[in-house]
C-alpha cells in the first residue's frame, strides 16, 4: 500500500489507545494489533504513519514494532 493512496479517514487514530505498560512487550504488541485495523499504517495526532520493514537490517518486524510501541507509550 502506497502512502499517497491512503487518506486520513482510511486509518485508525492511535492516540486514544491505552496499552498496559506493565505487560510484557509481546502482550503489548498483540493488544495494539487487536485495537487497530491496519497496524502498519495509522494516525498519531492526525499525522499519517506507515511502518516499513526491510531486509537490509538485522532488526525483525517484531523488533521494529516493539520500538515504535515503546516510544509511543513511555
């Protein structure tokens, strides 16, 4: 999905989503995925965010998603 093909109305706003910080990372990721339609593209305070993963790194998709969630829900 190209970012330019997505409108703000097509994706979830994640700012109001509450994730329990006491849960392990894996459970927080699953909670987040369960609460948004498309976990790889969403809005934060009205701004469109798309997560992309590449083979040119040692990070896994789980690593990247964990970092995003940790940064959002500190």
